[in-house]
């Protein structure tokens, strides 16, 4: 279990270098439009959700606190 968590964290951290900018800003920099934009934003928001869920678990949040934290975290990461 610790190995799986370590692998997930390393993937998130490697993506975090790219995720310093919000999903919206990155899409704008890449000049994405149409289906490419939608696909990119969907994947970026999914990745942000996974990272935020891990962060909430690391902070030992549960219930409403976890929901609130995750919702704000995803919103901040997506830039929407």
C-alpha cells in the first residue's frame, strides 16, 4: 500500500511542475480550442481531483471538511 501511495505521489509531483499554472492558463498557453480544449480540461481536472483527494487524506480530513477542501483545491487548480 505504501508503495502504491509513493508511486501516486511521485506521479502527482511530476505533474505538479506542470500544474503550477492552472488548467485554464495552460490550455490558453497551448492555444487549445474545441475538442482538444475539452479533452485537455477534462483530463487536467481529473488529475487535479486525484491530487486534491490525496492531499485531503494526507491532512486527515473527513466529511464536510474533506468535501470543502477538495472542492476549493480543484477549483484553484483548474482556474475555472
